[in-house]
């Protein structure tokens, strides 16, 4: 009997709590889900958001696109610092081909290619946002631009390091055919 009485009290208490807390008009209030238009006026918050997304690339470069492409491993594979061993040449074949400079388009580091070009595009977005800033102090804009330029130089350097000739762009590709000029490896550093 005591057990049922306790169960009854707990049930009444929970019904009372849910009744009191569920009666509000809060769920009727619609909140804006709009985001600022790309290329439009930018606030300090939107610039910081773009800058954070440019830094985010640094967190994922080892496992870019679900491939293990650690920058140090890939760099050492292409030098004499590391010998790609294993059971045979077929064990991690793409790494073996990379170490022998015989990799093909099907066995390249597509994860690094994708993630660093994403970083390049995000850095460009930060710079464009700084150019379209409203109500942001000039010192902060210079700092944000400097960080974006540094990150862009870092990403372009890594792209150059692994692929040599790369397409390089400083503004979003907004019109078809969405292509840009491929720069020879020697002129990449002038762009940086």
C-alpha cells in the first residue's frame, strides 16, 4: 500500500511540474534563421565566424575526407626520411606509390587536395568579408585580414608542396565554367 501511495505522489508531482512548465507561448515565437548574404555587408560576428571556419581546416587535415593523410606522413613518404614498409607493395598501395613517385590520379591524396582548397576558399571569404565590413574597428580588420592571409599562404604552400602546379584563386568562382588559371609551381610563391 505504501508503494502505491508513493507512486501516486510522484505521479501527481510530475504531472504538476509538466503542467506548469509546458504552458507558455515560447514555442509560438519564430526566430530568424537567415544568414548574411555572401559578399554583402559583414559584421564583426560574421567575419569571426568566417575566420573560425578557416582555422577549422587545421583540425581535419590529418583525416581529410575520411582518408588518413597526415601531412607529416605524406611529406616523409616523399623524402628519404621514411621507408614505406608493410607486408608487401600491395599493403597500403597508394602510400607505396606515393613514396616511389608513381602515384596515379586514382591513388592520390584527394583528401588533402579537398581540405586545403576548402581552406583557401574560406580564407578568401574572410578577406572579402573584411572588405565589406560595417561597424568594425580598423585595427581588428587588419588583424583578421592578416590571419586570413597567413592561413591562405599556409594552405597554398601545402598545395604547392604536394602538387606543384595548382589552380589558385583569390575571389570566389561565381560564374561558369568555375575554373581558374593553373599557376606553374615557380610562380606560386609570388602569389602568396
